[in-house]
């Protein structure tokens, strides 16, 4: 018995199409005999002394003391709690290893 077969494969084909559409017109080129205008702005020397009116208003009033040590105490408590659980876990592991 003789069997023959033909393998048919389909290859994907990419088609890329690009069109360029330009509308409007470009401005005319300047004639070569016209000079080119270049503007250079140089700032004047700045003075470092502020006016007398703004120096009095620039000093801020002292802020009220609204902070408290409660967040610091909370963080220290959390660290102590984690350390306690860690020591307990290591002590239980050491007890299991001995037995």
C-alpha cells in the first residue's frame, strides 16, 4: 500500500500601505540679498537688596507646637511586639530541635 500526501500551509502576508497627503503651500523662500535679523536680549544687572517693605513681611510668625510623641511611642511598641514574637518563635524552634 502506497500513501501520498500534500502538506498545505498558509503563510500570513503583511501588506503595509502608506499615503502622504499634503495640503497648503509653503511660504516663498527669502531672497538671498536680504539681511537676516537676529535679536539678542541681555538682562540688566540684578540687584540683590530687596525693598524695605518686603523684608518686614517676609519674616514668618512662629508656628504653634502641634506635634506629639504618640507616633514615636507607637512605632517603638510595634518594634517591641515584633521582637517578642520573634524571640518566642526562635525559642520554640530551639525546643523542637533539642527533642
